[in-house]
């Protein structure tokens, strides 16, 4: 019988903005959550991980607005053109 072996991936990321870094961490966390039911136990480790994930899961007042600053729409409404 084979024993499960820990495997490690190290990412060194250069030339990335703080917004891009936040999005990368959030995307990796989404992958971790999606893979959980299939067995892999993946751990992420980075500075302020919990804070970044909390921010990524929060809803803000801009949700549902279009980019032109028009009226906020409900999820079932359509914008008339």
C-alpha cells in the first residue's frame, strides 16, 4: 500500500499589482474549495490570506451596477436600450 506523500508547489510572482495579486489568491482559493469533494487537501499560505479571502467573499454596494454608473438593477430586471 502506498502512503500519501505531501507535494509542494512554490509560486514566485513578480511584476504584479496588488489587485492582480488579490485576484490570483481568490482564484486559487476557489480552486481549493472546488477540489475538496474529490479528495485533495490543499493548503494555501500567504501574507493576509484570511483577509484577502474575506474581502473576496464580501458583497459591496457596487454589486449589480453597470460600468457606466447607471441605475442599479435588481437581478430579475433588464436594462432598456
